[in-house]
C-alpha cells in the first residue's frame, strides 16, 4: 500500500535545527562530509524561510548553576557537570555560523538531550500556532530520538529529514530511521521537503486568481 506524505502548511510548521553546534559537529567521529550535511540543512532553512515557516534553533549549553544541579544519577550529564563541559558562553556551543539564526527566529538553550523538556520551546511554538515540526539534528540517537518521542506525545505532526540527521553509530542510525521513527513521523529528505512546500495549501491559495482578485478588492476598500 502506498502511503502519501501529507503536505505542509508553512504557517503552522517549524523547522527544528538541533545541536548544530561547532563543538558537537567536531566531536562526532567519522562524520562523513560535514560540509555537505551543513549545506543540506542550510538549504532546508532557506526553503522554509521563503515560505514563511518558523525556524527554531536548539543548542545545548550550561551555566555554573546548571552543572551544580545535575544529579549523580544522570549517567551522561553528571559527567558533563563534573568536568564543567559545554559552558553556554563558549564559542563551541554557539549555533554553527553556516546556519546562524536571524531576527524573528526562535532560539532556546537546553541542558538535557531533548529540545522540549528543559526549555520553553513548546510554549513558544504553541504561541505561534505551530502544530507541525520538521526535524534536523545531531545526533539521531540523542537529541533527535528524545525530541521526536516527546513531540509525538505532545501531538505534533512530525517530519524527520533523513539527510539532515546523523549519528556516529551507523547501525543505531539505521535502526532508528527504519524501525522506530516511521511509527512516529514521516521520513522525508530535503528535496522532498522542498516539493511539499511548493505543494502547500498556502501556496495554492495565494496563487489563485479569484483569491488574488478578492484580496486586491479588499485592499482597495480598506484604503
């Protein structure tokens, strides 16, 4: 049976650009062609902006208080706290310059894997009427897994960019992309994203002669 991927309404859609930070990208062993990965995500950002969608950046970084608050029971983050890693003001924790945020974008700083659990991102998305998320991030088994499962429980419609996520463990990446995520999200690539945006209801309405004419008339009446 053929499953049709739903089209996107840019007015209610946000692209999540998660953990695309210089230090994280540099720490990934064996990352194949990081420049190509960055270029694809930059293209997705450009496409989404062009259609009026929201761009939301998520980065991980810690203050001294954040380090002190991490309990020893947290296997991953207690190590970060003890070693005082990833201070939020260090250049390596900034969003990669190639994907830099612009005015009007959402930017949040997190202190755990997921994009939603330690930030106000969910509220800020809801305030903008966002119901659909397109996900790009590193790594697949870290921020992507945590965010997708959490966002699915919060009833967002989800799309994962297959060529906008990566993981240092190819087998784990493949298992998640083929065995886990398809139950929670639509798996597309950046080329498919571009096609979905061009097929969006908003584009169809705005290009309709009758709607254009009605808009022009309304504008004239208002003047």
